[in-house]
C-alpha cells in the first residue's frame, strides 16, 4: 500500500512515496492527466499545465520524491522502470553496468532537469569552441574545462596534432572543416598535456627507421616541433625535451591551422581566434594563450602570442 507524505513545493506539487507507489504511477498513462489520485488515499495531486513528474531517489529505503518540472510524464516513468531494473541486478563488477548506472544518473540529474536545452540541441548546435585534444584517457576536455553538451565541437587524436593543409584528408581536418565552415565556431582551442605518450613517440623516433607504424606516421606531423625542440632544449633530459615539445607542438598545430585557406580567411576577418592550451595533470594547472596573426606583415613576424595566462 502506498504511504504518502505531502509537503509544499514551489509548483504546488510534492509527493514522497514508497517503492510500492510505482504501481500507482504506472497505472497512469498520461500526457493528458491533469490530476493524480493515489489508490486508497484521499490525496489528489494536481499537475500544473505543462508540468510533469520528476523522480529523485533518496538514500533511504528507495524512497522516491516527485515534483513538478518541464519533462514528459512518460520519461519519468521510464526512469523509474530503469532504476528498478538496475536495482534488481546483482552488484557484480561489470564496467557496462557501471556505465548504465552513470547514463541513467545523467538522464535523471542532467537531461531531465535541462530538457528544454536538450530539445533545442536536438534541432541544432552552435558551439563556441572547436577543440583539438589528445586521445589520452587522462585528458578529457569536457571533464577538465566543464564543457556542457553543445559547447565544444571536439576531435581527439594522438598528441593533439593538426596536420598542415597539404597533408591531405584526415579525421582531424574533416572535423575542422565542418566546425569552421558549417558551424562557424569563433574559437579553436588546441589542448596539449603533460606526459604525452604521442609526444614521447615523436621525440624518440629514429630517423630513417625501417619499421613503420601508424603511430610513427601520424606523430611525424609534429616533426617541426621536434626539430625546434632539439635546437632549443637538446642538451636537457629526455623528459624535459618532451615537456618542451609538448608545448612547441601546440604552437606548430596553431600555425598549421593557418595553412587552411578557410581558417586563414576567418582569422584575418576577425571571425575566428586560435588558442593554445596546456594541461599539466601532474601539478593540475592549465596554461592558455592566443595566437595573433597579421597577414601580409612586412618584416618581423606575422605571428605573436598574447594573453598568456596560467590557471592554477
Ligand atoms: Zn597525449
């Protein structure tokens, strides 16, 4: 039997119900339901126009709290059903069960609570950033910079490299083409990081090596960064050379971005800005800078770094 407690909510609807109340809820089909009456209870729950039920699980006795929100009623029931299914399973360590739980938690805590935003994103996207980051599992841009869905169009590859235009098609420049020409992102951010295995592969690469590998072929995109690192820090330890190259390769990628005519055009017009970022996960800080490009500048350098800052 359902046991009910009632307390005020801003929307005028609040219900605390035990697990057994699920059957009561399940009995309603209803986008058209305007009021709910729980079996054997005098309490009638009136649903405000365009409001739906949101289910939050508490920590005790699998009690559920419902309150009004802007979500489809059916979605709430779907979450209840999913949680029940999950609760009934053994707690055997299974990475996909963990992912299932995380997804349902995202659905309940994020998707449902921001339903209007997600409905808008289902129609279109207008990200502020195109992000190029390393595939390294420790360097998730969304985690460290808090990007929300729709904010960052992202491509990740080994060592966060951008090949030059003449390199030909790759998934990285395909993503860049879409982000710049179709989405018209105003910012491209290339994020490098500490202890990058791709950069270590680049720095330890043997010249004229006979053996081939996809990694070797790919990281050779950063050859110019390797050369400048050898020139500037060749006397230092391999670790320090790699650290130097991790940042040098970011600037190499920023310069390579300008070899794409459609990127160079938008940068010149002031419609697109190019930024570098370096995430040091050993000390947990983030360095950020912006590349300034002056087309047709006579004498001196066409390029400069500005707005360098350290977030620590
Ligand atoms: Zn890396």
